C-alpha cells in the first residue's frame, strides 16, 4: 500500500458501542488465539510475538522511513499497514495494534515526544499536585484516528484477531514522573513512597485514560486487549499490591464488561504473577526467566498463560531455537490455555526468517501433540 | 591526600601468601561486619553500600576529575583515597576496594576501555574459539598495583574490614561476548545455548582469572570478598545451574580455602538465590525486589544475607526512608546474619547526607533491638 505524506482528516467522532459487529463473527470467535485465551481446546497453539510489528522487518523500516514514531501512530493507513506486515509474513495467529505506550498521553495534550535512540521525553515531568493538571480525562474523540485504524484493520484481518494495546498506569506514571525512560525509577518511587495520596490521584487519572483508550479499540473491533506494565517488575510485591494493583484492576475490570479477553504483561514479574492475575487478567504474560509450568503454579487455575521464549534465543543456531521452542510448548501444556509468544519483545536485530520458522514449528508441534 | 599525575612504578612482584598478617588482628576479626558474615551475634547490624565509593560523593568527583576510570583503578594512591572516602564520611562498617569489573581483563591484555556514559567497550568481542586466545591465565604480578592498593588500605583501615572486589564469570563473559553493556545479552546467550563447549571453555578461563584476582586481594589483606554477578538475573534458574553455577563455584571454592567470608550478589536474582548460596557463598546479597525474610527462606540456613534497601527509596522524604530502613532491619532478623546494604548500587544523584543518616539509623535501631 502507499502511504500518503499527510495524515488524513480525522473521521467524525462517534460514541463507541460496547461490542462491535466484527466480534460476532463465528470464525473469529473460534480462532485458536481466542480459544486459548478462554482456556478452550485448540487445533494448534496460537502464536504471536510482542513487537512483531517493528524494526526486525525490512518492510517496516521502509514504510517508517522519515516518519517520526508519534506521527506514524496517528496515521490509520500507516498503522494498518505496519500492523498487518507480520501477519502476512509470519502467519501469526493474532495481530496487535501498532502503537506506543505514550500515544494516549499525547492524545490528551501532554507535551512529549519520542526521541530516536532515547524513548519518550516529557517536557514537564509530573512531581506535584499542580503538575497533575496536565492530565485531563480522555474522551473517545481524542483518539478517533486509533478507532479508524482498528476499523480498517478488522476489515482486513477477517478471522484473525486484533489485540488492542495500552500501557498500564504504573508504566505510564514512570514515564511521566521521570520525564523519560529510567533505569532506577527513583522519582516515581519517591513519589509513591513519599506522597501516597498524590500517587493515588495520578494513578486514578491514568487508569481513566487507559480504560477509555482500550474501550475505544474494543468498540472499533479489537477482539482482545493487552495491558503492558513494562516497568512494574521494579517493585516488590507488597508495593505492587498496595499502590498499583487497584488501579490496574480498575482498567481490567472496566474492560471485562466488554467481554474480550484481557492479557496483562510485564517483565521481571516472577514475584508478581499471581497478583497480576488477580488484577483481572484472563491471560497472564510471562517473561523468559520463569518456566511456564512454574508460572502456571503461581498464577493458579482459571487463567491462561502467554509466553515465553527468550528473544535472545533467536540469535542461537536453529537446533537451539527448536529445542527451546519445544520446551516452552511442553511447559505451556500445564496451563489452562497457552498463547505462544516471546518472553519480551522482538529484538530489532532478529532475523525475521527465524520468527517465521518458529511460527511454523509451534503450529506443527502443537497440532501433533 | 594529593594524587600525583603519573602512576607510581609497579612494586616488585611477590607470590601472595594465603593469609595476610592483618587478618590475624583480633579487633578486625571481631568487627560487626565479619561477625555478621559468619552468623555470630553482633553489637549492631553492620552497614555498607554498594558503590559507596563513587559519584554520589563530591570528594570522589573532585579526585577523579580528568582521570579515566581504568587509569584510576591502576593507581594505588587514588584507589586508596577513593575507597576510604565513604568510610570517613558515612562511618560505614566496611570498605570495598574501588575497582571495575573489567580491571582483571584489562590486566591480562584484553583490548578494552571504559567509555564515559557507555561503559566497557571491548575491541574484539569473543564469539569463536580463536577469539578465546585473548584470555590468558592471570598471574599475581599482572595486578600488583591492586595488591599495593590493598596493602595501603589495610594499613589505613585498622579494624575496619576491606572487602575484595571482582565480577563473576557470567557477567565478565557478557561484556566480552557482547563487546560492551547489553540489554538483552543476545550474543552471550546464543553462544551459551549454541556452543556449550566453547561457552564452558570461556567460563573456565574467566574463573581462573577471577580466582587469581581475588586471591591477590586476600593475600594482600582483604578480609572478605564480594563476587558480583551483575547480569546473571537475565538467566532462567535451569540455565544458571547448568552453565554458570559450576564456574562461580570454582571461584568461590578456591576462595573458601583462604578462610575469608565470600559474598555473592546479582540483581533480579529472586529465582536464583538458593543456587547462588549453593555456589559457595557465606553471604548472599539480595536485590530490592524481595523482602529479606522471603530471601532467608530461599537461601536456607547456614548463610547470612546482605541487603536490601531500594536505592530509589533514598530519593523519598526522610520519613519514608526511615520506615523502609526499619522494615529491612526487621526482615533481616530472620536471617542467620544480616549485613545491611542497598538492594543495588548507590544512584549517582543520591544525596550523600541521606546515606550518612541511614548508617546512623541502622546502628541506633539495631543496637536497641
């Protein structure tokens, strides 16, 4: 497809319906991905990759050339193309909306940008009650271009599910409080530990924004959502339970009313998996550090798992990739349902042909089992 | 002290004795730090901070001005001054040799440098059997300037223990294989998973180098050692057990013959703590994610714990720092012995006065208990 150099005019704002017509498609609802999310028997283990739409693909690098990340996320035609690329190339069982964690913040007017090689940079970090004024409630019309992209995607994808995408309140808070990516999250933790009331207000506002952002995607036809709490592994379990879980639970609870499966993922979350399930996930994403059988034990019955091949393994010779893919599948059989994925996002230097081979292997191996 | 602008001539090489005279000092052996390491009753909980000698101190920034890191590590007078600074300022219960993880590699001739803002950069990354030739055995004479610094320090420190410093084989391997700091360790894991035999040869060479580097420090008078496996939390437990633990155990086993306590630390090691103890540690360092009572359960009886105040907490108001310091002390009472520390290194922007206040609080609180 061709990508016009100017963003199209925003479509008229419409109030989102709770369930979009596409969700009623029997073939879609019967897809391996949605069945695994619900813990139903599957013809094969479904597979997709976090960051499957991205820099590992030459066709992605081509269409993104010269287009800044946040501009790309606001162009429905470009979002559609980039989201579809890994589905076409790898034959994955689900697409995930191409977006960025800070898109909803930018959409309500927070002054931020994504700097190449750095990440999101926030002009005025939030560290006081006055700073909170930067965060107003999100209205569906703020992200009409996202709804438009989802509608275009659902029309193209047919029976392949589209996963909606959002960052969780803690991870959004970390970017806003630090003013950018952070190794130690020291200002975020100083606020959380030093002013729990302000922290709670900040998290409540972010929960509203995230909820609306995901509701818009479901209303437009996304048939699952993934809530990414990328940085939450920096917290001990007790702090997560007291100061993060209630807000993530507000988001996941509201999404539960739409009926779509809710996936919840973060890295370094071995100690948090049970709590992340309790926050309201139907599917708990597991990073590569913990075998899925141990994760199933921590998450408990009644929830499916997603994961968890180490993305670094894809740099090893094929024999090693094959052995470890099979080991993930074997450990995943102990879970209620298993969506095969990496235990972290695709590393940009990954050979995309290896990803395609992993998809084929997962399908072949799991169909035989 | 004044720092000459040229490094002093290397002292004559002497074969290290297994135990240095300073270790016989009753006051030193009776110090709170060494007693806690051995699990004996203490007058107060001893405290020191990882990276206590470093950029958080204005006096450190002053003496390091214009002197590259690796040059600083090779100058016994500078190492002595920098190592003593936090002892003078904070009244910590132990000093740790100022060094860098790549110092022993540089000492045997590996072509590498530490670039400010980046970290160690290796000219020719090790990814094949031929590349291994860069790693010859270490002789004590290769690091005579380190022995000299330790001797100077022990003379100055009196009854305050000096902890010897070295990086563990896995973390050294990661720098060598990646060619520098790495987020995903993909080349390291590709080598480990793809060529276990070459991996084992690499790790065996690094174990020899690390062992000699620490033996030299103990022979010169260090009364404990800490083996830093900074990056090992990137591995699942099964891979750690099969491909890393045996080599770390070789290092810790050899050091055990010297009779000094061996501390072993890494970050994101919640799943590895038991194995890191089994590798031969007398004291297992715990990062900030896991409460010490849970860590004590995982590590088992017969080993002390070190940790684990979150260094980010030091950016919160004092009331929060105080509450969390007391919580760490309370959880630490469940361990055989407890050395209070941070759960990761001091963040450079930390207010050093807060560190001093934490030392005072730990001493006061634990003496009362």
